[in-house]
């Protein structure tokens, strides 16, 4: 009877290993399908960078406010395209993170973006160097593109790379 139980246990271990491998494969496929195309990531990043740069350069009401408005409209349109693309592919994007690692990623990203936006505005006001908002806008846009490419689902998933 002990041998039978050990055999069943070994079969259960094999089935569990296969099930975990299947889940990991499904996660990888979901990540690959939900990753936006590079052109859409670039448009999203550039429009977000335009919002940051426009805010840093804005004095009263001038053309930089128009740059923020246009950047915001393009940003919203590109996010709508991404969500519609996910809908067509049958992938439901997660708005709120589920795991603690994903929550930390979102909190750190929000802090990074907030600090860069405030630094962009304040340094430009105090130093009158108009290059700072452009650099900060490129930093924010680049960070957004990197986050979209690295974590397209918004979830931190441990991925084991294979050398095949």
C-alpha cells in the first residue's frame, strides 16, 4: 500500500509540475499579447513627455499650455487605442495591481513621475534654464516607454529566461 501511495505522489508531483509550466507559458503568452507595439509606446511616451515639458515651461497662459492640452489629448487617444487593442485580442488589462510587488512598482513609478514633474517646474522657475523641462519630459517619456515594454500587464512576473 505504501508503494501505491508513493507512486500516486510521484504522479501528482509530475502533474503539478506540468500544470505550473502550463501556467507560466500562459503568463508569457499574455504578456507578449498585451505588450503594445513600439509605435504606440513611442507615441504614448512622447505625448506624456510633452505634457511634462509643457508644464515645466508654462508661464501664465501661453503656447506651452496648448502643448500640454495637445499632449494630453494624444496621450488619452493612444491609451484608448491600447485598451481597444487589448479588447480585440481578448486580454483584459488590470487597472489596480494585485500583488505587493506590483503595488510597490506602481507607487515607486508614481513617486518618480511626481518628483520629475515638480523638479522640472521648480528648477525652470528658479534658474530660468529652459532645457530642464525638455530633459525631464524625455526622462518621463522614456521611463513610461520602458515600463510599458518591461511590465505591459502592470504585474511584476518572475520570468526565467531560457537560452534556446
